[in-house]
């Protein structure tokens, strides 16, 4: 099945975002399909993070529509985005350093048993199952976040997003602070998300990473959408010229 055979998990139509007199995003449209990785690229200040915040409910768009699996939605908050099956992994991770991996996996959404107590057994078993499926190499579900390496922490953050996301994961520079080996490990985890039929939108400053991971590349420049290319049908030179405006 190709992406054209199915409905997009996310459809953005003519999205605009103004901050007072400043237009941060102008007439942006994009479809993301299940099992597809779309890279969002552009220089600093292009509007990439603003767009992620619109999709994840942090900012309301000034104009335009957000459609999820055919239903037009109002993304008024981050919790509303999560309710629609959208999860975000930011560069700063938003993990609780003093807590264990399994507690982080369920942070704010902890299951309870029939006595109203934390169901630690379920949290631990679900965590162990997922980190094994995604090949996140951590000592155990009981490990404390502060004792993990940067790559392991990022793996946990992506695993948590995968556990809760039913439709879309947004990745904002997921490997920017990592070394070469840890970056490769996180990239492998991101690639494995395709088999889970989840749509992925990734912001990355690394064109090597973009060409390795993505199915399509969307270019932003100063808040304007310059174009979308199939990764297999373009090259770095074209993408760089789209980003910079210099031929």
C-alpha cells in the first residue's frame, strides 16, 4: 500500500500564524500519512518550531485548518493534541531526572489498580516491552533517568511518545546534542516507527539525517513554504538552494 491509498493522519491547510504585526507562518499546507517520515527544514527563524507548536496545541493558528483523519479539529491545548494521538519529543526531552524510566514513561498518565494504587507492574512490563521492541538499550525499566546517557534518554523520550501516539510523532531536533554513535542509534529508533504506521514529522538541521530518514522534505524560509520534495527525487544542492534562496 502506498501513501496515496490512505487518508493522511494530519492535514494542514493554509496555516497562518501572526504574532502582533509579525507573520511567523504564512499559508502553510502539508499532508502527513501513516508510516511516513516528513522532514521539516529551514534556517533559524524559518518558523519550524512555531509550526510544531501549532500542531501540538501550544499555539493556536491565526488562520487555516487542522484535519486529523478527515476530521477538522481545534487544537486549543497540548492535552487536546495528545487526545488526538499526537506526541512531541523536544530537544530538551521534558523527562524527570530523578524518576525511573518506567515512571517517566507514564508521567502524568499513571495507571492505577482496582484499589486506586499505582499499577507499577503494568508500567514496568509495558515499558520493558516497548524499549525491547524499539531496541532502546537501557540497563532496565528501573534505571533512573539521570544515570542514563544522552542517547538513552532520547530513546526513552521517543519510546514514551511511541507508547502514547496513535497517529503522529513530532520530533524537534532529536539528535542535536548527541554524538555520532548515539545519533545513529536514535536514527534507527526513528526509522523503526515507520513499521508502527505512525506518521512522523522531524525537524533536523542535518541534511545527512534528513536524507537518511525522510520520505519527503518540506522547506520553510522566513515563514513561507518554499516547496515539498520526495527525498528520492531531490538532492542536497536543491534543498540548500530552497532553504537559502540562492541558486
